[in-house]
């Protein structure tokens, strides 16, 4: 994160890691908000939406991912 702090892609990737591996939804959402500050491309905006949807749905249902 320190080598490339101003890249939306890295924040999205780290948010996905936080959500899937560490099961930390609030921290993942924080990094998604940071990704939005760095003018993400169309594909990156789509990824942000997917991670946000996954984050909300998993926490809402209490689902534990097996991946």
C-alpha cells in the first residue's frame, strides 16, 4: 500500500482481501471509499460495486465464505 498509495485498483484489491480472508467488512468498506477518491476507471467502479454488494449481503445474512 505504501509503494502505490494513490491507486484505486490496489485499494479495491485490499478491500476484497479484507472481506474474504479477514472477514472485516467495515475495513473493506473504508478502503472502497478510498478507492473512489482516486478516479477509478469503469472496470474499477464495477469492481467496487461488486465488493460492496458482496459485503452487505454476507453481513446481512451471516454467511461465511468458503473461498
